[in-house]
C-alpha cells in the first residue's frame, strides 16, 4: 500500500462506547497529524506528532486521546463522546526538515457519527 | 491573527467555461500556501505549494499563482470531473512549522 491509510472509513458509536481510529503512513514521513472536519467549518488541527513526540495539542477535550507508537502509525482513542463530535476525522503526514517542511498528505478519513 | 478567506463559497461553471478561485490571506511570515482538492467524503488531495510572491505552478487544467495578499487557482476549460471542493491553506510563523491553517473552501460544480 502507498500513501496514508485510515481505518475504519465509517464508525457509529454510542456516547458511552470506547473506540479507536487507526492511521498508517507508507511515505517515510516523520510527522503525523489528526484533523477534524465539521460541516461548513475549516479543517481544525487536533494533534501533531514529530518523531513520535507529541508537539501540539490544540485544546482538544480529554475524551480524545492520541497515541503514536512509531513514526508510521497513529491512533485516536475515543471515549464518552458527544453528538457534536460527529465529523470527518482526517489523518495526515509530512516530512519535517531542517529548512523546510513538505506538504501534508491526507488519508481518506473516518466518518464518525455519535448517537 | 492569521486569516484565510476563500471566495466564492460556491461556483457553478459550464464545461469549458474558465474561471478563477480566490484565496486571500493575512499571516505573519508566510512559510507556504497550499492548494488541495477534496471530493465528498474523502480526504484532501494535494495540488500545489507556493512559497513566494510571483510564483506560479501548473497541473493539467489548473494553474496556481501567488501575490503578497492572495492566491488564485485558475481553471481553464474545466470538465465535470473537476467538480470538487478546493481548499487553500497557509503555513506561517504563527501557525508554526507543523500546522496548516485552512480556509473553508470553494465548492466547484462543472455542468456538462
């Protein structure tokens, strides 16, 4: 496989459930990201991992918990979500260099519905 | 505070009718302006990166240009398969090296 792969593509979960989103990149990049895309709103950065270390957390509620076991894999653990958390969750990766960072490449996203 | 504004919000074109999409930005220290294409229910697909005013890039029917205040995505003789939402994003000193600050996009529909 090539590029950035996300699973599952669709997820419906109850507010008391615990689930995880998975992302894998095959591009040799050293940075990975979680973005949230809600209807009529710009993409919002949630988490950034550089070289497996979390470098940014944009005030995301603790019911979202990221995990980055290595530079190719990224997870987003979900628990006790709210209906307003329903959105398209996008994973991306890029290469962070000394002088310039590459563009971000995105996966196909996980469409999450919280009921 | 960084701002990215895309216009129009939606655009309908007849097949073959050329037009331009606009991305106006206000950032402190631009470190790159990015164009993406997004089809419904899918992730954004990278199109172009522009780094400095005067730079231009082309790919098939698309051409992206950059000034100090805005970027244009010119679509020449569009086809129905060009229908998608086109997203503009910036990376700046404010956003940091890892963040892309996105606009809300222009939804393009090309009618056969």
